[in-house]
C-alpha cells in the first residue's frame, strides 16, 4: 500500500521538498541500524565491567534491546512473530530474575558477612568498610554481585532457579531464551541481514561471560556468610490455624525460616516455564503469532 502512496507524494510536492524527503528517509534507516548495533555492542561490552547486580541487568537489557530492534527492523510476519516472542520470554525471565534477587536478599537478613566481622570481647566489630557505600539496604539488600557468593550452600533451590534464569538470558539451549534468539537470528539471516546477525551472535557469546561469572560465584565460591550471633539462639512459638481454629503449635528457629508460599509459587511456575518450554511451546508461540499478525496488519 505504501508503495502506491510514495509515487503520488513525490509527484505532488515541490522538488526541493521531494529531495529532502527522499534523502532523510534513507538516512533515518541507516541511523536506525547504527542504533541497533550500538545497543547490542555497548550493552554487552560495558556489562563486562560491572560489579553491581542491577547495573549489570540494566546493561544486559540494553543488549537485549538490540535483539528486539533487529526483529522489529526486518518487518516481515516471521520477524514480527520473533520480536513478540522475544519480548514475552525476556519479560518472563527478567521478572523471575528480580523476584529471585529480592528473595535472596530477604533470606540473608539473618546472616552476616564472615569476612566483614570479627569477634571481640562480647561483641562484633566491623573490620571491613568495602560495602559501606550500599544505599537503601532495607529495600535493596542485594546490590553487589559479590553478595551472591556461595549462595548455593545456603539455599540450593533458589540458587538453581537463578542459574537457570541467567542461562536463559545467555541463550543456552534448551531454555526459553535460546528459542527467542534463534527465532530473531533465523528471521535476520533469511531476509539478508547477515552482518547484523553476526554482530548479534558475537555479542550474545560475549554477554555469556558475565552471566557465567555470576553463576561461578553462586555455585563454586564458598560463602562468606554466617548466622548472626545475636540471632543464633532465636526461638519463638508459632501457631498454624485453619478456619479460625488452632491446628498445630510450631517452634520457630532461625534455621527453619522459609520464604512465603506466594514467592515460592511464583518462582517455581516461572522457572518451570523457562525450563520446560521446549515440551510445551504451543501456547506462547500461538500468542506471539496472533500478536504478530495483529501488528503486521495494522
């Protein structure tokens, strides 16, 4: 349809304006492709230097925006479907990552950094000032990547879920993130965007380095955390109720405090979607296909 409009527009407007319209249209496409490369490369390279977890996720998002723009720039039904699916799967994985970071932070409230504290006569003395620049610790307890060190030895299930999510970000098969990148790259190669596909593949491989660095700290480094001495002897009584009647009395100690049911359920469902997508792809692919057809026909 737009091809038929162009001939009338070019013919009806003054020649000076036609020159401007013809040139700017081509330059704008070139600038868009440069922005695509910029997002993909800058997000990946700068992410390698980050020590703060949310800053790392921010640059990771910039890198993923490059993939999203690549799918959007091709403008075919297949690329639009790939764009919608990538947007859905990345949103799901990103949601899980931040829920897990919050959960890990709250689960460490009862712990202190063993390297940061030394015992003195009857009290604990701070001997390490490296983390004194952390702000708003109550609402953002996990701010540094180093704070995740050895978390696998504290809560292996949560650590495994975060590891799966990071592998999905990196595009490791058979996780959902792999299929998102595969669809974008297939659409790009099929439509002749070979250079852009090569840039996306290269940056995806490089970005896997900082995801693997986080995974190394979580699973292979020993934790620096110990239970806070002041809470070590914590002991309280609780009640399990059902229909306003007491069902059971329980004794609560510091080592049997668990995360809430809603958090556990949310993390479990999202992690299963990320992991088992290969066995049940129809629902998300159908949703992406429907949205792609709607957008493509607008």
